[in-house]
């Protein structure tokens, strides 16, 4: 699986294939608020945050999960602000620039 594409790299293609109808949830690889912004800009409806949540839980129980969610939210909001995007309804693929591999 080390050669498989990351979930974030598949979001746009999945959204294009499915159209606007069904929800697309990016599950895997979400570690920062900026990852959530990228996934939503590419067409995801939502993101799963399993690993960050578990890190917070292991580190400090319920308080750790709350802190993790706050960090993700702060990073998310900061990324939107730095991109000049006022809200997630305005977020679009044009806000993402792909780096050549």
C-alpha cells in the first residue's frame, strides 16, 4: 500500500465521478486544520479525524480530545483567513494549488 495514492489526492476525482449528489467523506491522512480546508476545497463534504482524536484521548482523556478539536478548529479558521476565504461556502478548488510530483 506504500504506492497507493493518499485519500486527499482522490477527493476531486471522486467528486467529479459522483457529481453533487452524495456526500464524500475524506477518511485518512487528516492531521491538521489545513488538511480539512484542502479536502473541502477539493469537493469533500466532511473529513474523518480518527488519529488526531485518538492522540488527544491517549494523552489526556476527554480534555485531550477537546484540546485536539480546538487546535484543529483554530488551524482550520486560520487557514481560511490566510487564504482570504470568508467561509466554507466560498471555498473552491481554485484555492488549492497542486505541487508537481
